[in-house]
């Protein structure tokens, strides 16, 4: 059965990316297209996209469209570019007035308009192309009004009569809330009663809440996180709305794009390896040590981290635990990331306090991220909450033992290693405190000192399969249930 799927995402790798949403939107598109489905991915044409690297061609019939967002009017054109590594196409909504900004997301007063306009533009594209998607799959708050619009603004259009909506929540911490003074921007008119009335009385409009209320199905990016966000601890104020949807909420663990992330053919690496050639991983480690000017012997374990530096990522736990372990144990540490100034400062000071043993690179460097996954011995992810996480799954494939907190997708993808049975793929700790992370680091170092156990754990992890061939099929099953 061939499906028609309209995917809407505020970012799409490798064109635009701040997090896992970009990887998922692109990888799911590639999977669905390869499986024979008619899938079209729409995303904004940000000015930061490298148009030399990703040449864009105008889509006939979709140029200079007038798109109304309440009282606001925008002129938009649609461009297309091939999806790297796929025969699928990406459709880019080009509107410099909205998407020519220094960053993908802003704190500008028209932030809600930027994505309301994007959502409206996608509906306009479907109408002009005379394309009736069976599934409208929106992602996070940026496109979360699409299910409401489907039911309350486009219910007159028979081309959408059979369309069912899916909302995927990648990070519930970002909800896109804006003032109810901007209610006219939604252009619902007499159907304003469809909006969440308690929020309106509180002077706010919450896009993500409306996606949860009106989507035919809600998914989040791991089974454990689906359970977590329905609790008071992790629901971020939306737990009651989620609980009210009952079985409409499910968790589907993200897949990994092994075309991009696999040590057997990683295009950033000069040499490749698999579970049978781990000596190559050791050679890459030596090269990385030289490149970063780390002055530790090759036999010393090297821990890595690639992360957005935010409280969600558990950086606070590293303030005491990492210096403590570095003080007492033989360990090197390399971190790549940017974010909150306080966390950048802590990592900068860590590098100053342990010269030759710690390196912190501010920003994001895709090549270095691949090298850290390939050349490090262990990878640190002490998240407060982690809807899915991808780096722990990359780490497993690269034989880099993940040290993770038991939450969300980390709990679903990493199994604590048991020396008695030889089962397990990493180090998993429960509590969100410095002592627990310190335990995790010390446990990993103790196992590293036992080569037989370490090799067993590494090979266990490298054999795990989180491919989109497995995970993508779960989305297809969901789509089919919705349209049945």
C-alpha cells in the first residue's frame, strides 16, 4: 500500500539543524521514499542554508504565493533541492522577511508568525499542487497548529477530507507560547472557541497544547519518554492534556541514519573499522589525541561529549563529578558544544585546570563530532531528561561505551553492562546527582581496566540495530492504522 505523506519540520539535516529534529525529519523522509511512499518534506528556506552546496530550483506553480496569516500578508515561493543520499526532494518555503535571520529560531516578537506562516504555506502548497496527503505529519510546536487548522480552517476543502494528522513531540520543553493578544493571527474567526479556553483566560496561546488536543495521533521519540511526559515531573505543564488523550499517545524510538553514522564507511574518517578490526579505532584515537594536542598515553581512556550546553543535558552534574574523577583517575576528556554561558565557562575552566588532559571546543563541528564518536573510548550523556537522544546510539555503533542516565530514549537504547552475565551495552545510572555520574564514570574506568569485559561490552553495543529500516516501519504501521 503506497501512502501519501506530508512532513512538516522547522529544520532538516543537513540543510538546517539545531538538534535531533533535523536528523529525524530527513531520515524518516529518506526511509519513506525508499519504501515507495509519496513523501514530501517541507521546511523553511533559511538564509543560513548554503545554497552553493544545496542548489535550489523554483517549483513551478508555487512562486510568489500570497499567504495570509490573520491580518498579515507574506509573499512566498517554494524551492526544491534533492535530499542528500536519497532520490527524495525537500521543499523549501522561501520568504526572506521571515527566514532571513541570524539564527533558525529567535526571540523576536514575530516568532509565532514565522511558523504560523510556514504552516499556512504548506496547506497552500498542497492545494496548488492538487495533492491530497493521507497523512499530515507535523513536528514540535512550530507546526503544531496544523491539526487544528485541518479541522477548523480547512474543513471546507474536500481535498483534505481523508487527511489524518500526526504530531511528534521531540522536545516538550519548547512550546512556542505567545500572547492571546495575537489571537487574530490564527484567523479562526467564529471558531476561536476551538482554542484552549483556560489558556486564553490566562492571556496565552500554547501551540504545542493545541497539537496535542487536535492531532489524530501523538508520538514522542521513545517509549519511556511517552510515559514520562504524562507525569507531573516531566509533562512541563501539558501532562493533563496528554493524559486526556490516553492511547492516542505512543512512543517510537528514533532511528539512526547509518548512511551517515557508521564506522564501516564514515566519510570523515581516513580509516574504517567494525567489531573485528578494533585496532583501527585505537589508531584513530592516537590521531585524535595528536590533533587536539592531548598529552595522555594512548592506553589512557578517553571520554567524549557532543552536546547542546543546556540544563536539560545534565551539565550541572559535571561541575563536581568530572573534576573529582580527573583528580583521582587516569582519564582524558574532550567536549564539543555550545549553549548557556555558565556551562561554556565551566568547560573552559576544566580545560585550564587539566591542561593536556581536557579539551573543550566551543560550537558545532560535524567532522569533529564524528571523530569524537569514532576515537573516544566512552561517551558521557547525564541528561536530566532526554526524549530520545541519538549520540548514545551513534556511540554504540562506533564501539564507544555510553555512560547515560536512565531516562527517556537513553533508558530504551542502552542496557547496563553486567559483568556476571556479559550482557549489556553501556553504563546506566539512575539518580540525577553528581554522585551518580561519578559512579558511572568510575564504573566505566573500572571495566576499562578489564580488557575482556570492555571488549565484550563494546562488541555488544556495536551489534545493536537502531536503523530506520526497523523504526521507520513503526511509523508506517501507525499511518496505516489512522487511515484504515
